[in-house]
């Protein structure tokens, strides 16, 4: 009698494999949400910081030309690169968790009910080319970075030839 109770306790203590996979899938999806949100936040921050620094640079440009004006576009480029590096780290983590969640889906769901796997396929096609990465995935950084390079060229021009 005592043995049968200990067997029941052992069996009830062992989680069902499906329950374990469901919990892992839930955690992977929560982590995906976190990294996707972090990536979006960094993209938005890059645009906001870009507009703020470019506005300060444009105002300074209309006041008096000074060699210190070079600081605005250089600082803007450095901040944009830093935020881009954060974004790439978040993007790589997101891809990792998408792949893991897709693997878990294989064990839990029928093939027609696998949203992460389907998204993974679309995601890979969308970002397989340099243009997809540049104009979709990295668009805020490409735009703001280009504007800072243009501001740097204008600053050098203004310092050399005046406006």
C-alpha cells in the first residue's frame, strides 16, 4: 500500500511532456514579445534622437558657424550606431526565439496551426535581400544615419565656404 502511494506521488510529480512543452512555448512567446517590443522602442528612439539632434544642429547652423557644430552630426552618428547595435542584438535574440518556438510548435500543433513557423518563413523571405533589410528592418537607422552624414557634409561645407 505504501509503495503504491509513493508511485502515485512520483507519477503526479512528473510533469506531462505536453505540459512542459506548452510552458516552454509560452515562455518563448513571452520572450519574443519582449525582444520585439525592445527592438521597436530602439527604432523609435533612433528617430526621436535623430530629429532632436538634427533640430539642434539646424538651429545652431542658422545662428553662427562654429567648428563645434561638427559635434552635432558626429554625436548623432554615434548615438545612431549605438542604437543600431542594440537593435541588432534584439533582432538576433528574436530570431533565436522564433526558431525555438517553431521547433516547439512541431511537437504541439498540427502543421496548419503553427503561427510562429509560418511567420518565420515570411520573415526569412522579407529580409533575405539587402534591400529588405535596408528599407524595412533597418530603415530608421538608415534614414537617420544618412541625414547625419548629410549634416556633417553641410557643416564641413559651411565651415570651409560659409553659408
